[in-house]
C-alpha cells in the first residue's frame, strides 16, 4: 500500500474533493465553487492528490479537468480487505463466545427454576 495515498486522503478537504469527483470529472473552479473554497486552495489539494496518483488532469483549452483514477482505490480496497478478514474472524469468535455464555446462562436459569 502506497503511504502517499493514505496521506493524501487524510486531509478532510481532499476527501471532500474525492467525494465530489466520484460523481464526474470537474474543473478547479467547479470544485472551488461547490466546496466554497478559494481556487488556490483547491489547486494545492489537487496537486497533492495528483502526486499520489489519485486524480488525473486533462487540459481543455484554458481549463483543467480533474477525474479520479481507479487504481489507488483498488489498492486501498485490497489493503483493507486483509483487515476485514482479520476482524470478521474476531467478530465470529466473539459471537461464538457470546452464544456460549447465553447458553450457559439459560442452563443456569433453568436449574434455579
């Protein structure tokens, strides 16, 4: 897992930009307007996202249009999948333990009746 991806996504405004770009490619001005941020601020965030290969820019005349790249998100999903498996196993063991405790309690309650 490329640590630049996590670092780039850790900043809240960059995550908001990524959320916007999920809908469709947007220009810097459109992003700035929708997030109510100044264009230089948005450009700075987009540069970080671009350096992490999270977004790609296409120049159309005097406009820069940004879109999400799928590979970093696949990489992130693959990385998270390893942890999902671990946590699912732990939750299953916890569930088994709780069911056993519940069964033990029911047996105990039936003995006192």
